[in-house]
C-alpha cells in the first residue's frame, strides 16, 4: 500500500543522499507506484540542481584569480614580516630580571595541558570532594571558634590560711617567789603596780600589736559552688 | 607520500612558497563558500584570506589524521561563525555587484539565455538571502560541500534535527522563489534556459 506522507517525509533525505539502502529501495518502489510523488521528487531534484548550478555560475571570472592569489601572497608575506619583526624586537631587547620573571609567570599562567577527559573529570570530582570536606560543619565550627570568644568573670572563693608562729616569753615571777618562799604564787599587788609603772609588765602581757606575718602564705583554692567542698 | 602531503610538510617546516601552492589548490573552493555565505565580494575576499592566514598559523597542528581540505574546512567554518558573531550580515543580493561576476554559461549562449540564467541566479541568491546565516551555511555545507547531516551537526555544534530542518527550510524558500512549488511560469522558464532539465 503506497503511503504518500511517508514518501514525502523522506523525499528530501533521498534527494540529498541521506537514506539507507533499505529506505532507498522502498522509496524507489513507492515512486514508481505514485505519479504525484514522482513529480514531487523530480521537482525537488530540479530545484537542487538549479540552485547548485546557480551557485557555481556566480563564481568570479578567470581573470579574478591571479589578482586574488597575489593579494593573498602579499597578505601572507606581511603577516610573516610582522611576526618576524615582533620576534626580532623581543629578542633584541635585553630582558631585565624582573621582566624575565614576569614572562615566566605569564607563560606559566597561560600554559595549557592536554588532559584526557576521564582524568579531568576525576580531578574535578576530587577537587569537589576536597572542597566539601574542608567546608564541612565541624571544620567550620573549629574555624569559627576563635571568632566567638566570650569573656565572663567568674568569682572563685579563696580561703587564705596564715600560719602564724610567735614565741612569747612570759616572765614567771611567782614561781621564783614560790621557789623562795615555799608557798604557792601570790602576786604582790604592790610589786605588780610598780612593775606596771615601770613598763616591765608590758612584756609579760600577750599582745599581737607588734605582730608581723611571715612570708609564707598557704592558699587553698576550693573549686565548686560550696566553700567546704575540696 | 602524495605531493600534497609533501607540500604540507614543507609548509610546516616554514616554507611559505609551499603554503602558497597549497592555497592555490583550494582558494577557489574557500572563496566560493565565503562568497555564498556573505554575498559581498570584499567580505568574501577578506573572510577567505583570514581563513588562509589562520590555516598558516595553525599548520603545525595538522597531523594528517584527515584530509587537508577537511581540516581547512573546519577552520573555514570557525572563521565564518566568528565572523557572524562580529558582524551579522544584513544580507541582500546586490544586483550591481553581481554584474562583476561572469556567469559561466553566458559566454557561450545567446543574450536571451544569458538574461534568463541571470534571472534564475538572482532568484536563487534572493532565496538564500531570506534565510538566516546559519541556515545558509548548513545548506552550503550540505549541498555544495556534500557533507553529511552528522558531520555538519558536529562542526556547528547542533543536532542533526536542526541541520535537517535548516536544509528543508532553505529548499522550501528556493522552491518558493523559483516557483517550483506550483509549476508556475518561472519554473517553466528555468527549464527553457537549460538550467533545469
């Protein structure tokens, strides 16, 4: 059964030589069966031929080409001359050390390396993973910690213990008197008054008026919220 | 080793005369492609010579993996595409300009036939002027250069469907302009001139 639609659809491909051998055989059979499709094909083929001949016919005349070729030669010579001049100018200049470094850096920056596609993809993936790893939340927290320092004043109870040692000498007059009299000590009020008046008794009384603390201080720091907790 | 390969090797070694001989062998095809692409004589010359300069600069990269013309055509297509980006052709078929070109068959035939041929050529040129530069380039690569849909798609970076559509649209325009859609007088006159058999 002839199918005009299918035939017309593949007609252009057939006219341009883009059909497979099977399609070509089928199409030739279809064209033999249908006069309308055959006319369509002939028209299409003629259009292509006319356009091709028209395109070929508007080429310049023969006398155009020697001039064209000489102009092309001139352009090429000019191009070569420019390139040579640039190269010789660059060579003639004594390059300073800094400009040599700069040229080296520039050539490094513009260097291109041919990398096979799988290797390139693998490198890209690796770079991506590395980026994700180094930008993970844990790393970000660690990196961000110095930025969020908070200063708080905490009161820590300190217990200061002072060990004070002083030797106090007390003059024991009563014992001497007892030793003399053979009786228990009975302080003589008159003697006490007399000695007090003379200042001798001030030595006997216990006083911390002239106390000087030692250099040793024992500190105990109790951590925690209770003072008795050690 | 063919003489072309020998010329290429000499040109790669820096012998500009060898390159000029290579250019002489293909300059008409490249110029023709450029002229039908941009339809301006001066533009075509500039564009085709730019292709040759680029080819000379890149000649060391040619590794004999394809034919020299295939490699050259790649450079040509890239040049055309870059040229199109720089300047979009307000394309029109310049009749005065067309007078500068000698229609081949006009020399041998009578004035009437020559006139008829000129009319047909103008119609073809006008039809090509109505499509986009990309469609025109696709049509030229397919019809004039004989490239396959896949090759064109690969070179232009588009799908084969796009290539097919471009060719189909250009041929539709050609048929409209030539009057071959409805068997009109234009078509008959084309047959009479001998362009259409």
